[in-house]
C-alpha cells in the first residue's frame, strides 16, 4: 500500500465563469398623466364622459397646447377623417344628447339640494338632560358617520347615526349642542361644507308633562 506522502493531490477544475448578463439599462422615467379637473378622467377619455363641453373649456383655459393637440381643427379632422358623414353626424348628436342629459341631472340635483332642509332639534329627555338630533345633512353630500365622529370629537360626548320615527337616518348627539352645531355649519367646519345657512332650522322638542 503506497504511502500517503507519495500521493499527489488531484488537480481541481477551474471554476466555470458565469455568463455575463445583459448590460444594465437606464431607468425609465414614469409616465405622467394629466387628469381633467372637470370629469377627473385622463384627457384622452374626456369624450367618453358626459361633460365634454366643459372639459374642453377648462383645457383651453388651463393648457392651450394640449387643447390644440386634442381639439384643434387639424386634430379633429385627423380623428374623424375616416368616418363617414353620417357617422360624424351621429357622433356629434350622441355627444350633445349625453351632455344635455347630464346637465339636466345636475340641475335637478342642485334644485333638490337648495330645497332641502337641515333640521337641528333640541330634545328634552328630562328636566336636566337633553340630546340634539341633526337631520338632512346627507342631502348636501355630508357623510353622516364622519359628521357624527366630528361631533363626538368636538363636544367630547356620545354621537351616533340612528333611525328616527320615520325611518330616516339622523345624528343624535348627547347634550344640548344645537347652537354650537349651527355655528359649525355656518363656518363650514370639517365635513360640514356647502350647507347654506338659510337651509338650517333649529327646533325644540320638550318632554310632555306627566311623561316622567
């Protein structure tokens, strides 16, 4: 048996070189989109909304260069050049009809809002205890849960959304805070924005005698 001293170490194979990958590419800048301030769509999609006329007016006033890109005579000619005359007429008619419908809907919503009333009711529970109910805020786009949370934080008291006897949602705040809520509405504090002071009324509901 040969001595270990006479054994030569086995030759090690050279490490295989890893194939070189593709050269690193320069970072690509993110695409920046401009959204319409009227319909909130990207500019390319304004035509699919129901307020194209107002979208175009805003774009012309705010970004004349982009308006020329999308709505100049050359741009429109290039866009509809492949359409037949009948198809162009139908497209214009459909757009006008859609805008008229949207404007009528907006007018109806505005009239309904102006005719709506916010009722703040001071309700007597017993001789020393009162609660304040607020009804009608939702007609002005106010989120009742957020408003209830705002009242609770402002007055450091209980405030929740409940159903009244008519089955309608209202906010009930513990304590007599009717005047303070009127002040908050007039000042447009927090979520209480856009409510005309003339549309707010304060009423008092006293406990009937003999009801204790």
